C-alpha cells in the first residue's frame, strides 16, 4: 500500500499558497485527497455496538488533507464544496466513534467559520459551542486553537449585536496569547477584532492604537500577503471612514481589495472591500469611481451565484 507523506504535503501546500495560483492549489489538494484516502487502511465491517469496533486508527492523513481542502474552499467562498470536505472529514472520525477527540473539535470549529461566512448564525453558533465543549475538555489543545475559537465566537457575537460577549471572548483570546510569543498571527487577529469593536463604540484613539499593532505584525509576514492582512486594512479603513478621513480610508480599502484578490480571488471579502471603496469615493464626491467600485462588488456577487 502506498504511503502518504503528510509533512511533504504541507511543504508543497505552503509552496502553492506562496505562488497564489488558486487553480494549481485546488488541483494539488484534490490529488492529495485521493492519495491520502487510498493510503489509509480499509475499515472492517461492523454493525453492532461501539464497544465492538476493532481498535484501529482513523486515516488522519486523509482528515488533515480534507480539512485543508475545506478551508481552501472557504477562503474562496465556495461554500458547498467547503462543507462537503468538512463532512467527509467528520465522517472519517464519526464511523470510529471519535467525536470527542481534539481533531473532531477542530473540524467543528473550522466548519462553524464557514457557516458564519455564509450568514447562517444558528449553525455557526451550534458548531462553535460543540467545538468549545470538546476543545476545552482537552488539556493539550494548543493555545492558538483556543484563541481562534474565542476570536471566532467573539466575531459571531458581534454579528448578533452581543458586544459585551464579543469583548469577553476577544480578551479571553488575548490573555492566552500574551503568555507566549509563538502565535503572532493569532495575536494580530485578536488586536484586529478588538480594534473593530472599539471603533464601532466610538473609542477611536484606542482603536487606532490597537489596529496599528495588528498591522505592524501582519505587514511583516508572507511578503505583505498574509491572509489576515486585508481584514486588518479594512478595519483601519473603516476607522478612518468613521472619523472623516475618506482619502485614507479609500487607500486602505483599495489595498485590502488588491491583496484579497491575490490571495483568494474575488471572494466575499473582495466584494466587501470593493463596496467599501465605493462608499469612500461617494464621500469624496467621486461618483464615477464609486460606480466603478460598486460594479466590481456587484459583479463578484453575480459570479458567486452563477
């Protein structure tokens, strides 16, 4: 039986992401999914009870590839394919009654994020809470994973206008991350989330200081193309817009759109950045530019619905 080298898979995946060729990355992920599936041992037939299941291990290589494929599709806003890959990974663990494992909790966490992007708050919250129960029960859950969990629950709380709960979640993540220097991306993401909340509350000076801390970290990573950098640019753009600095806001929104397109293509975040550019142009009295940016946002939505 052919072996699957997970370490080599991640190394090659990193090279694909660095090249920003989404078509090639998709092809690589699809081929790797099949290789990992075939490399796993077949499951014996069992139709009795959980205690009778033979002591075999799930195909973790296959699960890892499926998780990466699902997150890739989530980034492209191709949600149907994203959910299919997550479900396939869950099934691999469910059929061996491994739904209390840390790996299953991570799948639920990542799938919850997809539901949030889709605007399905009910499913997102249900999956986040299930993930939280599992991940908090494991003493070996990495700090970065827990911080991601709390940040994502906080973002959903913002969507639901539960600002106090969001604040508690963000600061819970921040308290964890301040204990280590190993999770700079997660730290910057947390700063970004806190800055967004502060800006919405009208605490502009504190928001400006906090978002600057996020941008200083993210701008140094991946040659300025870290996947979280556009979101931070959008946050600073929104802050500048709220304080009447429309030219600065337009600059940040446009850069966010540019970097998002390079990293993910024309996904929902790209459409949002274009719509933000349109709003900034209208505030500057540049209606023709506003119409052009809005047309980009609208075209992106039509492409996703086609």
